[in-house]
């Protein structure tokens, strides 16, 4: 947490809510830009699906990043925040007609196409608008990212991307279409990846694919390697900024690029996860037969990751630095899975204490729901206090 804010200041907002430390966010963006500046032709797009809070998007846009979108709504959010259409890439296995038409009308940089059927629809809709759509083909590289099954995207059984066995056929089809321009290849193997060897494996696979296209004299101007860089959920204070140096250096060392090629990245979690915390208030301490429960006013409707992924978030008691006790920290939702942590050691909790669920800036507020007719949590930034 940003220690420039006092607990008293945090009490001035109705819980539960998200708090974003914009000082840390700007430091993270500076770290990204400092590393990218070391390499020619590296471009970073922020993956809006991680967090679409407009105040957060404004800060990221001002830092010069592009936008990676996976829906028409995200394209609209990017444009509203000031992102240039020339820096917007658009992926997703199920692009509807209105979303494709929006991307065409706004002349976005690239559609990351995930199937032959989608390619044919984009060509048809672009023809009706008398436009040419720039496209990159999202290839399923069959690289295992060794991450949670729900957030891996690069294996043969995943719904994402074009199978390697179909790749040449789709490229040939694209070259025959008059209203699409084939400009690149797109890859993304998964999320929350901390082992750089997974990215080395992706580089090796891309090198193989590139060599095949070179032999066929097919020019590829853009290589998009997606994102996937993880963060430390266990040590958000000690490791508040991810290891961008090793991440970008891995691609610089292992990916064989032509001088004319641009390398695109789509970072989401690594940009915003550590700057965000879910602030919640203790409602009750309930004594069980063999355990005690700390019941808070935030629930899985506010932060679904623990229930959906069994994800770990460090939890801090901001109001009390007394001796630690062990609790199941749970929410008010009428579901047994509405649990943030089991048998968790934390400074003793009392009714009214404020707790912070850390590293919640990614896939927190954006995935919130109104289950149980609860209000959506509000997101505040440092400047709001």
C-alpha cells in the first residue's frame, strides 16, 4: 500500500472499493519504457482486459503505450481514454459484426485473426466499407506456459488461435483476399508466467515458423508475442515492479528478427496488478468449532479470482498491528466458494478494521459482478484522496 495515505484517509470511502496507487503505476510504466528504449522496434500495448478503469487508462495512455483489446467495448474504452487507433490491436475468438465494423471505421492498427471463418467475415465487412483491414494471424504455437489451466492459451486443445497445421492454408487464403492485408503473426501462450524459459520456448517456435515463411518468400512485418509476464502475489511490497529487464532481454536474445520487423508486446497484469488493492471492512469475527472466521464486506462479486482460480492474494490488516491470529477470511455472498483465504495468519482482526487484498489491480474491478444484487465496487486513484 502507498504509505503516503493514512488509514484515516482510506476510511473516508464506502467499502468495499478498489484503491490504485498511481505513483507505483507511473513507476511501473517508466520501468517498461526504460527497458523498451534499449531495443529498436519494440512496441508495448496495454491489455485493457486486465483493468479498464478510465483513470487508470488515462495514465497508461499518457505513458505512450498502445492498447490491446478483446472486444468492441474495449476499443471504445481505449478511444475514450485517448489511445490512438494506430496503436490499437484487436484479438478475440468471437468478434461480432458490429465490433469488426467498429475496428474498420476507426482504422485500428490490426485485427488479430483467430480462424479462417473470421478472416472471411472481416474481408466481407471490409469490402462493404470499401476498406482494407490490416490483419495478423494468431497462431496457436503449442507451447505449454506451465500456468493455471484456466489461463493457458497456447496449447492445441485451447480455443484460441489457428492451428499450426492450418497456418499455411490461412496465409494463402489471406493473400487472395482483396480487402485484407496480411501484416504479421500473433502469439500468446498464457498468463502469470514467471519462468523466462517459457518465453524462450515461444521464441524458438516463432523462429521455426519464421524460417518456413522465409523459404516461401513471404514477408512478415510484425511479430506480436502477446504478454503473460507474471507478478509476485506473495511479496507485493518487496517485488512491486515485475522483472521487465529479464522479460524484454529474453526476446531480444532469443528471437531472430529481420531489420524491418517490429516486435509487439501485450502486457496487462504486469502493468497494473501491483498498484491495486481491494479495501474491505471487517463485519464480524465468528468463532467456529475448530476455526474462526473473519467476515468482511467484500465478496467474490468484487474479487472473483480466489473463487475462480484458487488465486492467492496477500491480505493485510491496515488498522491493527497486534499479534497474529488465524482466520478463514470470507465474504458475505451466499456461496460456499466466497472465500478469500483459508487458515490465514494476519494481525488480529476486529469489527471495523480495514483489510487490503493486495495485487488486485488486474482482473479485479474489471471482473466484478452484481451477484446477490450487490453494487459494483468503485475504483479510486491516489489523486482522489
